[in-house]
């Protein structure tokens, strides 16, 4: 593991969520150590920001290839820590490598703008590195998400202090060890810790950017810290993404899409389907097909939730909904045996205001509300404090266009719960965060712009 800045006054204990076996423990960095980490990154910033962009891109490319060489090791550790299936974990590392390679190419060609004033005057807008970035990354896709934030910051000339989630600290530490071995001292500094460590990091006066992917509560706390200082914040936070199933669609196909959106990675995806509004005309066959999908996901997947604490949270939302009158059509009960598994669950007759409809569940739960027409589904889908993403399954292009225009979210997906063009980017809204968290636009977030006005010396014209 890298020489991260820790003491052994407190530790993080990680248990394999599939078997209940102990994976390992890592010490938690104190506030003093957090300050030291930021100072190391600040000391490295002048030289790194002055490094030619092409050279920075080359080093990030070398870091990506180093990660690719140890992909199997990283993926296996991710599976042990979080329960992520081996294939998905390997896919996450592959995505991370490709993301780093992408930014290695994009960084050197990140362009400013040029504006003409008078005949002999010109204004040039030049992107410049901001400084030290504190990157706080999540556990549900720990390698790929971290690679995006780290890659964009590094090629932009920023230095980074990276604290991975305390639910995947070994994975984060290994990734940082691999990447930092290729980079100059202090350009990427790893810190192991929990929420108190993150709070200590962002309080440091040398921090210029806070980049956070995680819960809404943490994101809001970070935004409040930044509001009192001159710190730029990028945050992708919780979501409560709706799925609208319109009349006229194949209900079996729609159920497959709903199951994929609700149950993939045991529902532990930021853009997972969290609530479903289905047109009454197709509700009965859709629900029957969705229950069959849930039973198959439970039988064939066996993926646990990340830990017992997460499972308890998911189970409470389901139990509370059932106690308030919801009908459990599939799943809905904590299974016996080791690990923190929870079955794919389908609910219907969910009462308005139930937490399973109004809050992010982050588990394999599909709450279904039957609506009388598309407009009712659209209205209910839009009435939410989160604004990450939404999906519409429809054969009516008028409905598709209305959804794209009226849903207050960063991403609207039509007829596919997942997917998107390479290099795409979106801005979450409301309780889901702010700023571009990925794509070429993330380079704009990681830099600031200086405008230089060039005129002629007196009399030269």
C-alpha cells in the first residue's frame, strides 16, 4: 500500500459482504495528517502546473497502462471489499483505464478561446490549473469514478489529495499506489479515512477544489464549507431516478429494462431506477414480468449489498412501506446465512410519501405506482427534490419530447435505462449536486480562465 498519512489511533475494519470474512483494517488519518497531505500536494503544485500539458498527458497515460497491468489484482480486491461481481469489477477497472487514457489525450488539447476587439486588438481566454483538488470518491464503482476525477485534475495541472470511501479503502489505496508510482512526488497523495478525515481535508486553506461523489448529506455539508471560502465544488450526489412506462410499449421488454435499472449491482448505482410509474393499460402484464425478473435476479445473482449497515437501511425502507400499506410482490425479506444479501424486491400500492419513493434506497428495490395516463406519470416523476437522471419507455415521440423538456434532471434517457455516447457529460440538479462530474467538460471544472487583452503600444497603429 502507498505511504499514506495515517496514525493507528483509529482504524477502518472491512468485512467481505459475501462471506462475512475479515478483509483487513486500515488506520484513519488524523486532522494533522490530513493537513500534511494537503501541504504535500500544495508544495508539488507549482512544478506540476508548469509541466507542459503534453508531458502531463504522457505521465497519465503511463499511469493508465500501469493500472491495466494490475487490473486483475485491483478487481479481485474490489470484489472482496464491496461484493461487486467479478465481471463487473473487472469492467470497472477497464473503464478506469480507458477514462485515464481519454483524459491523457484530452488534456493537452484543452483549448481556450480567442475574441477580436478592435482591428489590432485581441482577447485570449486561457485555461489554468486551479491548485489542490481534494477528491472524495465512492465505493459502489470505486475505480472507474476515481479515475475520472483524478485523470481530469492531473492532466489539467492540478495536484490531488484522494480519500476513497471508507467502504472500499483497500481498493482505493491500491489504485493510488499504482498511479502515484508513475507521477512526481506530491502530485497524487493518498489518504485513508472516514467522514472526519474528509472534513479535515476540505477545511485546509490550500484546497482550491472539492470534487465529491457520494451522498447528498455529505455533498451539502461540503458545499456549506466551500461557501465560506473561495473553493470550487464539483459534486454528484444522491439520486431518486424515476422510470416512466408508457402505454403501447411491450410490457415484458419494459420489465426487463426496469429490472436492469433497479437490480443491477444490487441497486447500488447512482443512476439506478428508484421508482417506477407504469400506465394502467400495461400495468398487469408489466408487474407479472417484473416479478419474474426479480425472482431470476435473486436466483442467479447472489450479489450482496456492501455491508450490513446498508442492508439494514434498505430493509427498513421496504418494511416501512409494507407497514404503510404497500404490497410486496417479490423479495422483501432479509435472507438467512452469512453476508449482507438482500433479494430483488418488487412493491406495488406504495403510499404517497413513503421513503422508498421519496428517498434514495440504494438497494435492489423496485417500487411501482400505477398511473392513469402519461401526464400523471410525468408529473409524479418530476415532483422530486433530486435531479440526477430519469428514463422514459415510450413509442410516442411527443411524449418523449415532453419528458426531455419537462423533467428537471441532468440526464433524460429514452427507451434505455443505461447507456450514452462516449464522452458525454451532464450536470445534476437539485439535491443531486452541481457541476460536470465527467466527460470533456470536467476539464473546465478543474481549471479556471484568465482573459488576456492584447492591444498595441501607444502610436503603433
